């Protein structure tokens, strides 16, 4: 908060702009200034700073000596406070301080609450697929279908699609695709390296992957504009050659474009996964098993 003097019944400045404080001592009121949120928000992996609340625990508040010392060193300021600290080394004094407004929010929520979206937001989720009885054109009591995360990750890594050499933003989109198809990305450290799929399991995995790809292709086709058209609008706005483009409109177009980018990444990843499964199925050994190639 920032202390601001208020002048009772009289205004602080008169019509001419001159100071017009009342003769009685000025009162002070606390006003809220979103100081920390002046920093931009980004993916948690890119954040350079974190916010923390200190001095609110009982043992901190009772530590009178510490509070007195802090007040002496900070012109009377001490006790409970919010602190913004760098969480990683900055390259230089001009490096931007970046925080995360909400590390778990999808782009739709960020747009609703803050008016922006993130490229490569790992929290994004794509439409799922399910099975169940049809009733009036709708699935009754749907049962979600899922791909196996350890198998899909192995396929994308083996195919060179999901590696450390891939652009970080695109890699986060791949995380979205895998998490959407597998109900979570999973933890590679917990994977069983000895997994094996039977012929029937491979066929089932291919069938589910085909459904996901078709669902995401349908989602892309439902937009009235293409990704190329959205990109053209955003490029024109950056060069000031798009009259009437307000920040709010451009934020909406960027949100729509990023949704398409994630869908396209998911479609391509599913295509790679299907090809990998089908190719290895043809090369299956005489034992009838489909083994981890890692």
C-alpha cells in the first residue's frame, strides 16, 4: 500500500492546480497499488522472480527484536510484508523481472482474468475423446479414452519430435498434447523401462490416437479463420499497418492463434505417434510382443 494525504472536505488542488490543503493536519489513507503485478507474467519455467509473504507467522510476529531492527534499517518499515525476489540469475541490469500470475491457469482463464494469453502454455488442454452409448446424438455416461503416456513419450523422443533440441515454446505445446491425450504428462523418472504391448494393445493404442487426431482436426476446422490469416493480422499490427486494431482485439486474435498452434502441434504429434506404432508393429518379433525401444 502507499500512504496518500487526503484533505478532509477540501480538494487537494484547486482549479488552478495550486496546493489547497486545509489548515487542519492532513489525514492519511491506505490505497492499494498492484506494485508486484506490474511485472509481466510468463510460463513458470521462464520466471525470474517469486513473490513471498513474510513476517506473518506467529514466531515471526513475536520476534520483536527483528522487527525493531528492520524498522531501524528501513526508515520505520518492518514486520509483515510481501517480498519480490529473483529466483535465478539475471543476465544483466536490463533483464526483465518476470513472474507468474497463476502457474496453473490455462489461456482461457488468463484471458478472462488478465486479458492476455501465453505462447506455449503447458497448462493448455485439448479436446478429449470418450466411449459410451449414444442417446439423441450425445454420448451417455462417457468413459474417457486415454493413450499411454510412457509409450507416447517414448515414440516422440525416438522420432526426434520431443527432444532438448526442440524450441522450448514448441516443447511446451507438445507437453500439452501428451497431457491432453494421456490425462497428464506423467513422470519419466517413474516409467517402467520394461513395458511391452501386445498386438491387441498396439491396435487399441492406434485406434485411440486416430480418434484424438480426428477430434483435434475437427477443432481446427471449426474456426472461421486459418492460423495463417491470424498470423498475418498480428504481423500487420506489429508494423502499425492495421488501423483500428486495439490491444483488446489483438489479444483475442493472439489467443485464437495460439489455440490453433497447440492443436496443430497435437495433430502432428499424433500423426508421428500413429506412424511409430504402425511401423514397429510390422517389425514385431516372433514372440508377439511390442517392446520398449529405449
